[in-house]
C-alpha cells in the first residue's frame, strides 16, 4: 500500500504533469473564428451567458444577489446534473463568496496572461471551496464543470471554461485525478494558447478582430473547444443512447458558456 507521502506526491501538480504531458498546438485566429461562428449558429442558449455576466457585474458587491446571478447560468446549463442529484445550497455558496470576495475581486481584474505559479495555491483553494459550496444537497455530488463555469463568471478574463470532453482533450482529465489540480494545469495550457492568439489578434487588421473582441478571449477559446471536442462527443453519445438510456447519462450538462 502506498505511503501518505507517496500519495501526496502522486496527486500533486508535479505528479499530474508527469502522467499527463501535453504540447499546446498553435491555433490560428482563422480557426478560432470558424469555430466561434459555428458555435453561434449551433448554440442558441448563449443568451444565458450574457444575462449571467451582466448580473454578476451589476451585483458584484452583494454576495446574496451574486448567488442569484451564478444560479441563472448553472441551473440552466447544468440542469440535467442538478435535476438528477438535487440543487446546491445557496446559503453555503453565499457564505463562500462573502469570505473570498477580496480574492475574487483581485482575480476579476486580471488577465490569464498574468497567471503564475504563485497563483496556483489560491486557484486550487478557490476551486475546492466552490466545489464544496456547489455540491448537491441531496447526494453531496460535486461537479468540476459547474466550478469551472462559476470561476469564469466571477473572473471572465482569468479563469477558463472546461467540460468533461474539453478537459481530456488538453490531457487534463479530472475523473481519476484531483479536479483542482487538473484545472490548474488546464489553466496553464489555456494561458499558452491565449498568449499565442493575443499576438496574432493584435496584428490582425480584418473585420473579424472587432467581431471576436465582442467577447473575452477565454470565451472565444471555449466556443472553439466546444465545437471541436464537445459537439462531436455529444453526437456520438446520443447515438449510443438511442436504444437505451442509463441513469448515468448526461448528468452533467457539457454545454459551453
């Protein structure tokens, strides 16, 4: 049986990186544009993202109402998950947001390009705290997807979005790992992608630059990821469920935000 030190080492960030190496491939602005235009044609519910981001901005200094702003998106986009397992404790979420308001405010004012190793302990702590606050009241089930969505809404230029298909596409699986560690590594890898795209976008002189800039770069990257990884997997899963639907199907809404 592994010792405690061996377990800590195995599930540390360094251990995760050893098991899940990944080279971030360069993606062009043209590819991002194609994915985002396909997303806007495919996904009519993007209105929920706009409403939620507006409410978060308007109610930022009121943790109680901030819970409502987050709930607008979480209970719609992850409806299947919360319908099956039960909703989360809004009071617990409010208390967590109140206790960490200054930390979230600091991240809200930053861009992912500023992410450094010094931030990673805080990221993991906030991820774990939100995961506990958002766990379902009935069965105590936690959703790393919900946590990623909530973090992004709270700091849309700093925290990236993921789902159960996007995460492994970046060699950041969370089902057999510590989700907060997987998310930290995922953030590093999206930071690299965003840095390359920012340089290309800054030099772009076409009309697409203005169009792409109507949303945060992290949101655009998520739309690209959703069309490249999530939609094909959802289509395949739908075919498999055609004759039989099991109780574990679609417990998490993998829709992008």
